[in-house]
C-alpha cells in the first residue's frame, strides 16, 4: 500500500476553483484501485495580510463555511484541511515545504496541485500504475497537466 499526499494552498478568491478540483479528484478516484491511499492536505489562506476583511463585502466566514462544506467531496480519501490565519504560510511553495516535513515519514509520494490546474479524469489511475511500477527509492513522476486560466495561454 502506497500513501500519497495531495498538497494545495488556496487563496479565498480560489475557493470555487478548489471546488472544481475536488470534484475532478473525486471523479478520478472512481478509477483507482485500493493499493494507493490518498490524503488531501489543503490550506486556506484567510490571514488579513492579503485580504482586508474589514473592507471586504464577503466575510471570511463565507470562505470558512464553504471550505468546511467542501470536505463532503472528499469521502474517498483522508482529509487534512487547515487555515493560514497567522500568516505563517506565504503560499504554495511554503505549503509544500511544510507538508514535506510533516509527512516525510508518512507518505511515499506527493502530488502538488494548484487550484488553476485541470485534473483529467483518469490521471489518478495513471499515477497509481506509475507509483506501483517504479522500484527506485527516489523519483519524480509527473504528468503533463493543463493550466485552467483564460487569457494566460503563454504561461509555459
């Protein structure tokens, strides 16, 4: 049995994109066998360092409530959702570092996602095959993913 951590850092304005990714992952999980166990480690940034909640029309509680509700899409895996309230995580690179330390002895592989990525329906199945086929201790297994950004076609 392999353990894989899917790590994401999400800003409040990306909450709908997170929902889309979680729905795609849930759909993708239907094509996986039981030889890989997934953990979704997702941090929602709600610090007032990047969002002035006093001036915001939408309160931070809206994003907290939706974030908590999105856990219902994750009944196919373990869930580790948390909040960046104290500004101790500055973005996706910091989240990846924190998770690599937190899970270093608890997982066999990491998948680092951003909410603006399109996650194809069969990609978890393909990754499962790769994870179970590679015999090396250290490796990088990466699919080609499509960024889901209108107007940013030259991002590569």
